[in-house]
């Protein structure tokens, strides 16, 4: 009992209740997301037209398909978890089973939270894109995050499932469907962005030679600034990922022992060999 890893602020006997609450909360978040997307669709039809309406409808339709795929995945995951508990608890109660497998239980809770959070973020990003106050790139990143979160949920559910389980097969099929729908959101977002940018292409025909030269120089300055900023952001992203993996390692470590980082090579190995002396 003392050696078993414990939750940060949840008692062992409460883990089972937390799983059910988080899965229910995730389902509610997805239902709310679908409802909000339908409202955005109605608003877009009233306030936009032409190319913008076409782009907004295509993006929102792909987001709706993704939400439906996630909803089916969560339902299937819930059924698989019930099957795992029923087949593995024996004479123990459900609460005792979750407490005994606390690390697995915490993984399910974490994965479920990630899926619900990803769905909420996707809807908020889609809302900003439709209102022209957000960036298309935000929607693309949210789609990738949702695909990663659902993969985490599948992995957490798969750990204790029987290989021959029908629910496991359905869950893996649902996961592939989520990935496909997320890819559709990315594709519709990119095509919509290109379509809008082509429509809003600047017209330089009325500019004088001096004005054109000035605009050219200012654009070159912006390009250099953006390149420098991009390099800095890539470094920042790398550091964030390192910290993320370092923190996640404590939760993802196997029960038999945690993975240790590979030792740094000794300096002596990297020394340049001496040159051969002439006879």
C-alpha cells in the first residue's frame, strides 16, 4: 500500500467515481461542442455570403463530423472499460479494482480530460475563425491535439483489454475514424484559408515606382523579422516538449521500473585520434 503510486489529491477509493465522472463530463463537453457548432453554422448563414459562407460551412461541417466521431469513440471506450472491470475484478468491488489498478485508472482520467479539453478548444478556435478574429492555424493545431488525445485514450484503454475483445476492435476502428475526421478538418481549413487569401489578394497596379520600391523594402524587413521570430519559436517549442516529456514520464512509467535516460558519452571517446608519425 505504501509503495503503490498515489494520486496527487484524490483518495484511492474515489478513483472509480472519478473515472465515471470524467467520462460523463467528456461526453457532455462533446454534446455541447456539437450544439455550439450548429449555432455557429446558423449565424454564419445569416451574416456571411459567397466565398466566406462556403468556406465557413465546409470548416464547420468537418468539425461536426469530427465531434460525432469523438462521441462514438468515448461511448465505445466506456463500454470497453466496463468490460475490463467486469472481467478483472473477480470477487472485488468496482471501487477496489480501480484502487488496485490506480495508475491505469489515473491514465484513463487524464486521457478523458485531454479529449474533453481538445473538443472545447476546437470549438472555440472554429468560432474565432468564423468571426474572423482567430487564426486558421489554431484550428489545425487543435485538430492535431484531438488526434493525439484520442490516441492516448485508446492506449490507456488497451493496456488491460483482451486482444480478442470486440469492444477493443471497435475502439481501434473509432480511433482510425477520428484521425480521418481530424485530417478532414485540417484539409478543409487549409483549402479555406487559401480560398480566402486568393480572394483578398492585394492589387499593386495603381502604385507608382517609388511606392512599389518602398513596399518591397518594408516587406523584406517583415520577412526577416518573421524568420527570426520563427527560429525563436521553434527553439521555445523544443524546450516546451522536453519539459512536457519530462513531466509525463512520471505518469507513463511502467510499474516494473521507470525508464532511465541514456548516459552521456564520455569525453575521451570523442577525442580526435593522434596523427601517425612519419618513419
